[in-house]
């Protein structure tokens, strides 16, 4: 499955959790997110449902965007 960087939301691959709890992000998804070995990522949840894996370098930008979309809900959850 290849990532289409022209779409706002997309499924960009799947991953399995190994016996040690590790997840391997598919190469095409790592490339689309500009991730390298040992980069840190955050798992983002909404109502206890995972909605994404975000490079920590982009986390502040994402949180700002989320707050602008629904500031009341965002502030009640933090």
C-alpha cells in the first residue's frame, strides 16, 4: 500500500505488534512522515481510539490545529 500525499486523510499501511510490543511502521509510511531510525513518535488518541502516529517534531503543530478545530472539547480533555 502506497501513501498518497495529495489526500488529507488516508490509510497508509498496516502494522503488527510483535511479542515484545514493538510496532514496525511500513517503509512507505516512514518515508511519507520523514521518519528515520530512532526518531520519537506519539500515538494520538481521540475518545480512546487511536487516530494516528505523529512524529514528536510535529506534535505541537498537530495539537494547535486540534485546539483550533474544537477548543472547548480539547480544553475539557486536558
